């Protein structure tokens, strides 16, 4: 075990789904017992010099703080009316993390009224408030009537989507740019993402087990650029390490 993680480049991020943390439930939680796990004298992951399972569900604030992303260039593209930008990629490649990071960046850097809305699957479209910049996650689910209403406003748009919506943006008069994400989730980046999460769960400066380049390469061969699937696998590995090895 080493004292510090490998260096981390500013490049891309990850997104995770809600987890309950119940053993054997198939879902991921924080791995904590009770709300005061970090302050208690003992907890299950102390044997690993961690105060929680690093790969459990993060709060929105934690996801933004730990994201390895650079959203400044996108923020500059969507400052004027009639402009739009898309992040296109399959599930687990980092679309939501980028959206949350951009949402925070626009508010902190430009003090603009940025609005972020997630469109759930098989549910009615939630209200989309007006804002200086409108960010819509899972935008391929946006109903046509809502498209028409948003198109009339000409508000700058940022979309996270599984498929390219350039044709629809052009239909409503938007100047659209896009970036496909996923291929850039290299083994080097995957190691940086995972080690940043381990660092955030580390107890002080105690030594911990970092993800090595070889381990990151193995994960990339198995899961490709699906960071969400990689984090889920890492969560299960940590749970087994603690509970199945007789440490608890």
C-alpha cells in the first residue's frame, strides 16, 4: 500500500445510480453503519483505513467535488441565445456527472440562473423551469410539446442524451455542437476516477490500497468505458472484502 494515489488528469467523470447499502440486496450504499460512521471509533471499513465503501452512492455535492471533468469550454459555448451543446453517450459514461459539474460551474463562475432537470424513464416529463441556461438530462425522452415550448424561448440548451438530437435542435433554429463521450474513458482515467473516490473515503493519511494501472486495464477490458459498471463492481468487491473475509 502506498501513501498517496497516482496522479489524476482533468479529463472526464462518472455517474452512479441510487443504492441502498443493504448487504445482499444487489444495490450499493455508502457502506456506513449509521449517520455518524466517520466520527465513530470503529466501523467495518476501518480495516482498510477507510470510513466507508468508496464506491457507494454519492450526494450531488460529492459527485461534483470528485468529478474529473473540464466543463469551462462548454460553458463558454452556451452563453448566448440559440446555442446548444450535447453530450452523447451510452449509460455510465459520465453524462450526468458532466451536467452536474456544468450546472455548478455556470452558477459559481458566471452567476447565471442555470437550471438542471433529469427526465425519468416511463414517467411524465417534470416541469422545466425557465433559466439563463437549461440543462436537460436524458433529453431523448423530451416530449414534442415541451420541445416546442423550449424552442420558442431560444434559451441556451445543454443536453445529455443517448442519441444525437442535432436535427431537432436545428429544426428549432439552434446552433448545435456535440461531443461523444465514453471512448476517452481510458484505463489511466479509470484509475484516476477510482483512486479519487478512495482518497475521499480515506481515514486521515493512513495507507490504503490504491487501484493500480494493471487493475484499471483489467477493468477496462471487462467493462470498456462504462464507469458506472466499474464502480458497481468495485463496490461489490469492497463489500466482499469486508463481510466475506471475516472482518465483520
